[in-house]
């Protein structure tokens, strides 16, 4: 260099100055511009007049913070001591208003004696750098002010940056966590997640809204939603990942709350439905306990209900549900009843927490969770009161986990218990009514049978008398008496049939027989007993049916006797038999008083008598019985009639009964 | 020789009626109040026909039908069941019996049936 330097002439320096990419200019001691290069012209955006302008060639100047700067304050004018280069950041403005950030390097020019004769100045344009800087600052500000945790990590999973949101959510300060592994935040059981995430990132893929769980500094697990994107360097290579983690505890809590509320409504609704539809104690308490368990997320539930029978015995109904019982049963509900006497006082809900504090209740649950089921640690109980304020049952809910137990809604469970109380009260009344109805049916059956025995004797002796030689008057009265005996007999038979239908015990005895023959037989008996009417049968073939012969005969006799009874002005009754592919239809037509549409609608109901016919004998049960019998044969019975124009009663029964045993079982 | 008929009937009036009817027809008739009494007094010869009254909630008559129909000696003796309870027509008592007759019955039918069972 030493050899080289002397050869460098002034011309070389001058050319270097003029061609330099850096803006440079020279001033004299007074600041007057003496020379400048093309780079300076480009930066200033103008060509200042040499020898006139001072200190700077820019249109205007400002301090770095934007305040206007007077020309005298321009760094070149503030020349430092000789030999010292000053550099200051200023903003210069071009004639077109564009501002550029520049660093001003100003150095004194000295003569041979060392006296300052001027300055040479260099301007470095740092606008691009400054812009980058402010963008960075903006980004930083955004990141810092975000509520979400924004974290970056390298491809080894080491944390590179950490914002205030991350500190708020995870609890670690930036200084504690940077450089540490991201696994610090991941529960060990979820380490596999990170491996998967890194794979995705390395492949350049994003992971969006991934819901998972992370660990805070205090060791709590919190639900978060993660969005992870690969980070690239200027050359486009993936160097790490940015993670945005949003805490979703609140969101999850809200979701859970919504689900819970929905479940509560569903529970109350389903219980309401049960109450209105069913009156069966066992069914009610089973449905209620299952719904309550669902609504209160209990592991096990017991609904026990007791009532005192008329004879003073106490009967218990118990329903158990939940995953923690596995079919085990409560062996001694009476003990449970005893244990709970006085527990509630005037409280709505009693909590046994921990359950071990009450050995007795504890043993009740242990009995249910025997054979290796998890132990119930917490219990919540609600009383069921009868209408007269007696404790008549209880709902017990057992929990394994404290957290879930604490979340159980007292109000809901108490409301359920109250609803159950109403439902059970209704069920009790219903059962009582049923029992009374059963007693009534039993009584009718018994009374009817008891009547039959003396009737046997009366009828027997009257018939014996008939065989003796008695005078004409005696014979006539005997005939009348026997006719009345037959009527009593018929009435008793009707009563018995009704009690059988009520009890669902009208048994059918199927056999295959010729229905035409049955019709002929029935009509024959009327020819003897009824002298008023002629019964006309249409010609018919043998028609075999599978049915209860006695019952079908009963229907036929009922229709025939009605036809005669209700057509006193007429003297003919017609019987017609029609056949189709599957069924036989028997029609009985009279020329009697007929009936209106309204009467037709009611004719097959129990105890129905057409007005003005009260003098006619009968209980109003005949057609009701006939309808039951035909229905039981899967047949059809109806009437066609107009008032004053006679009536046609008809019934159809299928030739055969499809799987008649099955049908029978269904009804019995 | 008169045909022997044993009747188990707890209603005295009906028992009297049946006894009268059957005696009229020249049968040798004995009436017993219930199966217990019948079994105690059954020293004499077996009957040619047994008439049993059946009650709804009483298994005695069922038992006698069953025993007799399973026993080689008594199997051939016809049993006529009379009852105010028609019950289910598939009742074992009725199935085991040779004939069932509901109360009140027609005396002509009754006597015809008795004659038929004895022939």
C-alpha cells in the first residue's frame, strides 16, 4: 500500500469523489457549497447552486423525530472539533416533498498548518432500513398487545420468542422460558402431539384451530386452540414455527353450560312426559333416575319409593341406574328408608361429603358398587314427599369425582324430586282405582256365580213340576216362570261376559265348524220360541270357519233376538250369508223402527239403549259384547239403518285366524 | 241292578234336586258335601258315574278328577262336571272330565247326559 499510495493523484481522488455511490459534498469554512457529486444530487432531488447555498443541498431538513430543523442547526454547521467525525440522523426533504432518512457524516478539512478550512460531508440514505424498523416495531406492538399467546420456536422445539399474552396464559415470564423446550408447556401424555405438529411444520403445512390441552406454570391444564404456521428465513427455508394459542376455557365452559342447560330441559321434559303418560310406579322411578343421572352427570343413582298398603305393610320400589352399579341391587330398601328418616328436616337437598362421613349411606353405595366397581365418594340426596308431607321416597346420586359432584345443580334435582312426588302420588291413586275396579269385576263374577246356584234349583223344580199332571192354568204360569228364569240366566251370562272383558279374560276357544249349520241351528231355536216372526234364510252352501263356535252363536242369537225385539210391528227377519275370498259375512235384516245416524254411532257402546225402548228387556250389553267377540276374531261388525226403515246388522269374520294363538296371547 | 251314582255337591238344595231327579230314574244315588267327606266315606263299591260340582277357587275337585283318571281302577268311571263357573273352557278339570255341564241346566238334558255316560 505504501508503494501504491503516492501514485494516487488528486485526479484519482476527485474521480472517486464524483463517482461515489454515496452522496458527498464539500463546504468552505462558512458553509458555502463548493462541490458535490451525482449521488448527492440524486438524494437531494435537486442541484443546489454552488457558491451560494450553505450547509445542505436539501430543500428542508428535520430532526429524526420530525421537528423542523433550521439550516444553522444542520449537523454540518455544527462542526465538531477538528479530526472528529460527527454523524447524526436527520430527515431531508426533496422539492417534491419526499423525505429521506439520512445519516450525516461531517469531517473538517484542514490545511497544511492544521487550520480548518471547510468540511467534507457524506450522506448515507437509511430510509429503507428505517422503514423496516418501524414495520418491525409495529409488528412487535401487535404481538405484544395481543391477548393470544404468540410464541415462536425453532425446528428443535426450542422457544425463541414469547409475548405478553403467552405470559398471561401460561404464567411464565419471557426470561424464564426462552430457549427452553416447548414440551415445558405440554402434558407428558400429549408429547406425541408436538412430534406430529413439527412434522406438519417441516412439510410447510399449517395447523389450524387445533383444540388441545396445555400446562401452565402452576401445573394446571387449560384447554387451548392452537394455530401453528411454519416460519421461513429470507431464503424461504423453514427455520421454525410460530404458534398462536388462544385460551378456550371460557368458550368450553360456555359450551358445557349450554349442553348442561339443554340436558336439564330435556330431563324436565322427559320427566314431564313420563308423568303425563305413565302411571306405573316402577316405570316412573326408573325413567326418572336415568334422566336425573344424565342431567347431573352422576356415576350412580338410586330412586327409592315406599308406600304403606292398607294392611299396614310397607312396600318399596327401587330403581337404580348409572354406569357404576353394573346390575347390583339394593337388598334392603327398608334400611335405606330408616336411614333417611329425619335427615332432611326442612332442607331441600342434603349432601354427604365426603360420603365416608356417613357410614350408613356409605354402606348403601358400597353394596351397589361391590365386585370391583369404583368407590362412590360423594353423595347428594333429595327427598320425595307425599301430598300429606310425609317422606315417601328419596333420590340419591353418587359421584366418584369431587369436581363433577360440586357442579351438580341442587335446584334441578329438587325440582325433579318434586315432580316425581306428584307423579308417584298419581300412580298411587291410579293403582288404587285399578285395585277397586278389579275388586268390582271380581264381585260381579262372584255374585253372578252365586246367583246361578239357586237358579239351578228353581229351574230344576219348575221343570220337574212341568212333568206332572197339573191343570191348564198351572201349566201356563209354569211356562211364564220358566221364561223368566231363562231371562235371569241370560242377564247373568251378560254380566259375566262384561266382567270377563273388563278383566281382559274373554277367552276364545277356536274350532273349525260349518257356519251355515250354526245359523240353521240358531234360527231353528227361534222358530220354537218366537211365534211372532218368520225368519227367512237365503240359500247357502257349507262354509267352514275357524272360530269360537259358542261365541259366534252368541252374536247370532243377539242379532236375531234384537231384530225380533225391535220390530214388533213386523213379522219377518231376513238372514243373508255372503262370502268373499277371505271372510264370511252374515247379515240380519229387520223391518223395524230403524235408527238415526247419531244412534248408529253409539249402538255398540256399553249400556246404550235406544230412546223409547226402555220397556224392552235387556241391559244394553248385547251389541257391546257382540262387537268385542267379533273384534277378538279380527272381524268387523256394523249396522246399516235409517230411522223408520228397518236395520241391517252384519258381521264378517275371516275363515281362518292367522296365528290365532299369538293373537290370543296378545289380548289375554 | 241299580247303577250307582256318587254326587259331590256342597249346595244342599242342588244336591236334593239332583238326588230327587236321579232316584226318580231308579239310580242308586249318594250325595256328599265335599271331596273330603267323600274320601272318608268311600268304603262301599266304586260308583258307575261320578258327578262333581266344581268351584272356582278350589282344587279338591281337580285333584279327584286327576287321581281318578290316572288310576287304573277308576280310569274307566265317567266323570260329569257341573259348575256355575264356566271358567276357561280349557280348564284341566273340564278337560279331564268326560262331560261338562253349566248351571243352571235343563233337567232333560241332564238326565239324557247321565244315561249316555252310563251306557
